[in-house]
């Protein structure tokens, strides 16, 4: 999860992007007290977490920034909790990014850079979310959008100004970053570097104690690893559905209404004739007559059109009135007077002279009331259902807004109230991670995790036909599971942790034997426990990189060591240790025209730009001066965790 955080807030495509409008909304900066000067003081560690140059970063701004950051992380991992976010350095990452933003903006202003009001206005006008129905900027939409984020116009403008100032500083510093060929040749040589050695795995389970921990040992282990046992927030969704079946019989259309609809749409049920045409439009009457004669002689309109440098179009099926609307009365009269397969008399339309071939004629006989009665009844029923459901859903929503409970509303509608199992924020059933809530409940999950308990809302399941009233109940906040409930799990992990300590001691013994001249196989065999066989490694960096983004940690360590050395690395979750032994490194000479050199230069360009950016921001922070208020940072941390 921490990788998601870092990717969101450490993007090196330019801090100017980070400080753009998206970041402005995400971090929602500017709501804290950043006015005035002086030293830290007051309750809860003071009213600001840092001072950058002459500007203060308020506690409230920092708190809101962290909350917004975790909201972004939850878009990829909905079940992440605030304790997990903070435990994985989320708080520190957001703090550093906030300080960087202030440093960039402060440095720019100190050295005379500016972002004028017109420039800020142009940036605001570019945001699609601020446009009205006509596609133009709308002041009302703008105010509503920023108001939903708790922002004011001044805050938004400050954010855009900071973004523009950052862009003025960062873009020139990172544009055109280029790695010289000599350096690129060295990096290319690294890609061809071959390493030979072995990786041994020493599992904790082989060294784990067979006894159970004492109560004191287990309690101490649980307390020190409490964050591992945090259960995600769970909610039960109570719901009731209603739709067509909730409507009474009065919506069925009567015979009188059916006749009235038939009389209203009588033209629709009268005898109709539609035709399909091939049409060629010509500029003059003489041309139309000449081609008409040739078409009647058997030459196709398409061939005649190509010969004359024009093209034909296919029309229909179309009624006489519809065709007249497309052309005019004269063209339609001529086209509908001709027989099927014949060429109609040329007639003048708005675009020129129409030469029309009648490809097909379709005639629909008139239909009586008796013949269409069922069809009209169904149409009227659908219309009445839609209107009745719209009225019913509006009434339900109004009553819910007025305080009617879900149970009362369901009783009034004559429908049953059901409850989902305990769900996590991603819609999965708690304790059964392979199972998700029913599809109709999934519609409400996201909203249900933002609601207060017992405040029902209305939503559509199927547009215009099926509705659901739902509310959140039995809200169980994220918290560490009680030790009594997870004692077997904690006991197992205690054993692994103890075994990991013993496995680490075994590594010390093995390394000592290696230094004395033993081979890795012999050093492992000297242990009392029968250890797994070693994995031999013989690869170059190209082969390593071919494995993609997820390079195993032991291999990453293997390619960062010096020849003839041994290093160890802990496996995740106290499962054991890796002992990495690098025996030999061999390198190849890189030719000056090796195509990998240019590829290396291209790949290193972004890394070099990132380094320039990091150094530039670090220098700005040093010039301005950054003062951290650890007491205030801790106060914000406790507030976010709900601690006193």
C-alpha cells in the first residue's frame, strides 16, 4: 500500500503537476491558520506543524491533507485504515510534500517570480468541472465545486498560483536532462555485468519454539505488533427494494383512455407507404434529363454518377412526408409517383436537380382500434408506471428527508427489510474475502460507508423501474482484533518471531564459517537443523530486469553487493532469512556504437531529471529554512488516530 502512497505523492513528472488543481482539491490546503509570526506555542503543540521561511503550515491544513491523501489511496485500496496509512509512513510523506510545496512557492516569491491574476484565471477556465451546460465557465458551478471541498476562491487561487510558480522553477531545471555518453557506457556495462553466486533460505519455522508463550509474553508481543491485527471497518446495510409491484391496479389504462390515445395518434395507424431510393443530385436540369434518359436505358445511377464526377446516396425507408421534409414537395411527389424499379421524373430541390431511382416500395395497411388496442394499452401502462414510480420515489425521498425511518417506510410500501452480511468498504463480505455483496447492494456500498448510522437514503437499482431504500447499521470501526479472539494466530506469529531470532543467530554462525573458508553448502550442513538446499544464481542485469517490476528482494540485494561478500535479508512476516553469497562478477567491454547506450541514455533521462529536481528543492528548503514542530505533528497524528 505504501507504494500507492509514494506513487501518488512522489511523482517526479514535475512537482508543478502535484501542485496543480487536482492536488489542490486532494490536499485541500489553506484551511489552517497560516497567518502571523512568532514561535511555536499554545495547546496541543502549537497551531502549526512547520514553518517554511516566513510561512506557517497549520495543523488543520496538515490534518486535512493527510485525510485527503488517504482518500486517494482508498481509490485503489478501499479497506486501508488510517492506522495502516500512518504506520507505513503516509503521515511523513504528506508532510514532506506539503513542505516542498511551501518551499517552492516561497522561494519563487522571494526571488521575484509571480503568477498574476489573469494567468490564474486562465488556469481556472481550463478546468472542465467548472463548466456549465453550455460548455462555458460557470461561476455558479465553480463556487459549488470548490464549496463541496470546503475551499474558498482565495484558497483555490493560492493553489493555482503556487502551481504556476512551481512550474516556472521546476520545468527549466529538469528540461533537457541528458546523460553523457561516457556515463551511459558505464551504466550500459552494468546491464551486461554477470553475477554468479547462491541464495540460501533459513526458515524461521525450523527454529521456532515448540512451547506456547506465557500470557505475559503473548500480551507483550500483541501490544508491540498491534497494527498487524487491525480489522477493517465493517458495516451492515439494511435495505428494502420496491418497484412496479408496489404500484396499485389503478394505473391500468381504461378502454376510454385507449380509444383517446388511438384517436390522438390516428395518423400513425393509417395506411402507410415507405420507399427506398438511390438518389443523384445534379446542378442543372439539362444534366438531370440527359442522365435520366441513359438511366432509363439501363445504365446504373452509380455508374453515371462516377462518369459525371458525382456520387449517389441511399435513402429510406422513408415516408412521403419525411422525404418531403428532407427535400421539398416537388421532389417527393415525383419520387412517390414512380413505380418500383423505375426512374422518377427529375425534380428541383434545394440542392439541385434530383434524379431518383425507386429501389423498393413497402406498404403497411391501416390498423383498426381492435388491432392495436393491446399495443396502446402496453404503451399507456409503461407511461403510467414511469410516472407513478417517479411520484412514488419522490414521495419516499421526501418522507425520508423528513425523518421517516427505513422500517416505517418499508411498512408503508408493503415491502420487507433485509440486511447484508458485514461488509468492508470494497463490498466484500467480512471473513469471506472471496465473496462480495449482491449486485443490488453493491450499488449502495460506497455511499453507505460515508453515511451516519440510521439515516436512510434512496437510490435507483435499475433506472426508472427498481429502487432501493438503504441505511448503514452496525458500524464497526477499524480496530485491532481483541487478543482473545485471535490468540491462535498471535501465538503462531510469536513462534515465528522467536524462530526468526534464532534463524538470525544461525546466519551469524554460517557467515562465520564462510569467513573461515567453508563453502556455502558446507557451512549450511554444519547446522543441526536440516536447511533447504541453496539456489544457484548465474545471470546478468538484463536478465534481472526482464523479470519486470517485481524483482525478488534477494536478487535485488545480490546485484548491489561487492564480489566475495555475504549479506542477509529478512523475509516478510518473520518467515525466515535469506543469506545471499556473491562469488564472482564478470563484465564485458561495451563498444562505442552499442545500441544499448542510446537506450540507457533515454531511460536515465527521467532519473536524472528527478535528481535535478530533488537537489533543487532541497537547496530551496535550505535557503528558506524549515522548522518542524514535532509536538504539533504528534498532536495531529493522535487526532487522526482518535487518541487523546
